[in-house]
């Protein structure tokens, strides 16, 4: 299950672990950056990764690829 929220300056996607083994994963995306955030109960803090929107697109596209090296190109309309 996941939720999508639209804020003034960002979109927040929260993916819930339906088996309850792991904490929720949040993807927080604005125009310049994508943040991946997950709570760590051992440190009582959020772990945060900051990537670019292009890196995020690469990760999504890679789910459908076989082994190799690829470029993701966006076609401008």
C-alpha cells in the first residue's frame, strides 16, 4: 500500500510495508531533489538519502532492464 500527498512545494509518497517488518519508506520530491527517508528505530532518527530526479528516474527504469549499462532519455514535447 502507498499514499500520495501533494504539498505546496513537494510530493510525498509513502510506501507501507504490508507485512509490518520494516518502517514506512517516504519519497519526498520537489523540483530539484528527491529524498528517500525511513525511520531507524535503533538510532531513533530518520535515515535520509538525497538524489536527483534523474537518478530517481534511472532507478525506476532499471526495474524493467536486464544486466547492462543504460541511459534514460526524456523526450521533450
